């Protein structure tokens, strides 16, 4: 095992070791906004709150490039002591994120599948294990991997619009949600609701998502970021070390499980996604999407 503080990027996910240092906070240093091709990040230095907006049209699909930028952005914020929390939302109307990019999983070689799945793992490990307060401001539909991002945050606020839905709907595509997707879902909504929703590949309209506990609040869309900031302020009013230790205590088992089985999980994904029956299902799904666009 690597000693605390020197974990390489590929396995550095649960970052609760940093909470134990209890270093005195330095004066906030100037920090400019930074923007990649697919993600815009702005930091309010007076509050220590960053806003991360997805801007990868048309639907913020989680491509390899997107996932890489996401992890790099989180790492930058995590390492910037001026930042204590991040609000995650979308710059594209009506969609938070459509989930994993089907194009990354169809018709590629095994090396690409492995690289892609490692990037998916890295994104989740960084977000679920973050020392920062993380609030999802879900301002549109959020299926599959988009739902996973929201589930991985500390708090979820969704726009009060019954046309927006959220859920892990992998079963509809003939795909099985990985164990760490399942574990994250169970931790939020409980075993029975998660089991039923995963088997049916359900997408839950916003009011139903609130009823199930999949999201914590519904607010009018125009007040979403305002509410997210208010929630963030309430969380940041607590001493960082107490909040961080509590978070790591609650999430450590789930995080450790993926870290311990990471390579096995990648091999399973490669074998699964390479099956002709799965590739056929994905091709049919892409054809259906093309017809809808047409």
C-alpha cells in the first residue's frame, strides 16, 4: 500500500487521510476560473464554493475525454485549499448528463474498453471519496452514469419538473450496473427500492425521485443554484474535520471494495462489453437514437 499523501492518480480515491492532518487553514489565495473543453469551473473565493458546469453538447455524455476532464477538475479543486465545496450542474438545458457514452463501448478494441472503464472508475472514486462538500444541482434528466454522479454527491437537489427523470436504467440497454453503482444506489435509497429499480431499469420522474429518496429536494428550476448555495453554506458551517471524518466513515467500505477489486472489475467489463449479444444491443440502441434524431 502507498503511504498517505502519495497515492498515485490511478488508485488515489478515498482521500480521508488528508482529513486527519488538521492543518491550519491558510488565507484564501486568488484563484481564477478554469475551463476545459467539456467542463467549466468557477470558484467563489469569498465562500470557498466552486461551481462545476457540464458543457458537452448535446447531452453531456460521459466520454473518455469528458471523464478525464472531470477527474482533473476535481483534483484541482481538491488540491486548492481555497475550495471547500463544489456544486455540480449542467450548462445545457433539460439535461444533467445522459450517462456513459455508448460510442465508447461499441465497436472498439479491448484496450480502449479498459482505458474507458478505468476512467469511469477514477471519476467515481474521486467524487465519492472527495473531502469537499459536493452538491448536485440536477437541472435536467439524469439517466445511468448521470444518475451515478448525482448519487455520489453529498446532497441532491433536482429541478421541479415532472418531465425530468433520474435513475440507473442500464437494464433497459441489456447492461448490468456494476457492483459499485449498486452499492452507491443502495446507500442512498435502501436495498428494496434499489433492487426493484435496478432490475426494471427504472427512470423516475422528479416527484417520484423525491418520494423514493433518490433526490433530497425539488425546487423551481430558476432557483436551483440559489438553493444549492444555501445548502452548501449549511454544510460548510460545520468544522471540516468532523464532516470529513464522518463522510469517510460512512463511505470507506464501499470505496475500499472497488479499490481492492479494480483490475478484476475492468476485466469483467471488457469481457462483458465485448460479447456480441451486448454489442448487438448497443448497436440497436444507437440506431433507435438516430431515428429519434431524424
